[in-house]
């Protein structure tokens, strides 16, 4: 246990160091691959932590904090992959500290023993696609927030250094829609596999999660259709993206928060 906690601590330090380095680059305008290397190191260390914990506990713990830490890690990985061909690494200033905090909370408070038994490839597909969908749509929501701030600062002719370091509004918006489309694809697979392979939604307290996820799916789908047919963008795209993600956040974490941390089930 102490060994796994050491890997987690090192991962947290690397995440924070990567974010700090990126923040420093906003002011000295010197670009370096060091923060990206630190972030990849953080991801690898966190992965080792999960593997060691899984071996000690005979399975992955899908408790509230552990799931949050895993999703934060997936978001960091997706951002790092996107930064290979797009200048979006500055988003790490927001993403990496969140990953560090979620991992720290898991080590400190993640004492739940809610493990999923091995259901086979079908349920594994449902769980994995759910997490990837949430992670992609998480990045899209973050971009929507930044787009709103970026647009406001440009109109006021006073953009901050962080905003000036980001790609153009058009590039950010284009990437946001790419994340939305890919996230919607994984969300579709997740919902379809859940309906097919989860036998009793009522017994597993999953009805509200399914309803909220379907509502989010409808919002994201409508936005992409509106984008294609009517050229929706700007404030409309931002509002729809954040609304859909808020519903998805309630679906993914609302039940876990209530059941595990309040009702202790």
C-alpha cells in the first residue's frame, strides 16, 4: 500500500509541476517540451498506482474518488494526444491540477470497497466507452468555457496572456466540435451496451442515470445537427455544450455522490 501511495504522490507532483511550467511559459513565452514530458510521466505513475491498487484489492475500485481520478487521467491523456498535432497544451493549466486533486482525494479519502466483478467483454465495453465519452465531452465543456472567456476578452480588447496563448477562436471551436462528435460516438455505444447488457436498471439505481445520459445525448446530437444544417456556433454552441455536460455530470457522479458518500451504500 505504501508503495502504491508513493507512485500516487510522485504523479501528483508531476501533474502540478507540468501545470506550473505551462503557467510560467505564459509570461516568458519560451516553449519547452518539459511540461508535456512531466505530464506523460504523471500519467504513467498514476497508471502504475492503479495497477498496484488493483492487484492488492483483487480488482479495480469503482468508488466515487477512484472513478473520478481515472476519468481525470483519461482527460489528461486525451489532451496530451491532441497536443501532438494541435497547440492546445496550455489547457493543461486547468486539466493537470484537476487530475492531481482527484488523485490526491482518492489516496486520502478513497476507502470505498465498491468493486465491479468481472462481467466479461460486454460490460467492460460499457464501462470503458462511458469513461471515454465523459472524458471527451469533459474537454469539450472546458473548451466551451474558454471560448466564452476568449470571446469576451477579445471583444473588450484586453485578452489575458493565457487566452493569447490559446489557438484562435475558430480553431478552438473546431476542436470542440471534433471532441463533441467523438464523445457522442462513444456515448452512443455506452448507452446501447448499457440498455442491452444491464439486466435490472431499477435494482441497480441506474434509471435516473440512463434518463440523464439520454437527455445529454439528445442535446449533443441536436447541437451537431444544428451545426451542420444551420451553422450553429458561438454562444449557442457554448450553451448547448455546457448544458449537455451538466446533465452528463449529474448522470455519472450524482448517484455515486449520494449513494456512496451520503447514504453509504
